[in-house]
C-alpha cells in the first residue's frame, strides 16, 4: 500500500471523457483523444472484451492524493463493474494533471445505465453517465 501525506488543497475535476485511445505527442506532451463515445452496444452479455480509456483532467491539487476510478451499473442497484485506485501527485495547484486510465479486457455483464465515477481522497469529484445497450438480432 502507498503511504501518502494528504494535502488540504482539494483537486478540482475539469474533464472526464471515454474514448478508444489517448495519444501523447512527443515533445509537447499534448493529448489527443481518439474515438470518443457515450455508449456501448452488444448483442450478447456479458459483452465481448474491449479496450478503452477514461481520460480525466484535474487541477488545484497539491501534494499526494488517493485517486479511484469506479464504474457502476445503476440499473443493477449500483453493482460495481470495475474499479482501480492509486496515488495522484500534484506539484503545484496551477498544474493540470491529465490521466488516461487504460481499461483492458473490459466487459459489461448486463445492459443498463452506467456511471463512471472519479473519487479523490474518498470524495466523489466527477461522474459520467453512459449506456450499455442490447442490440436485438436483425435490427441496427
């Protein structure tokens, strides 16, 4: 487990985007978000595994913080689909920290309204709703 000195500067979340890929340019370190989406469609459940990214941008933080990304299915009483946690470091409150969480072999057990949540130091900073839809055979 990571030991951290918590800061009293609370980070502010400024963006959360779900996409197929995050590309970081050499030199400038600028991020390009490729294939942004708000829903997943499948004819079978659990869905086939996908790889995607959740891009989160934060500012106003200072020092070390504990970050957590969670996905829940709201139609299934908030059942957890996935989660990951780790340390988050800020050098300066004016800094914007950009994180591309890579989700590999992600499957969704059931269709429904889903929410991706970003937590910092046990507090919900940002959430993003998206739907997982069932495609009926023979219909687009």
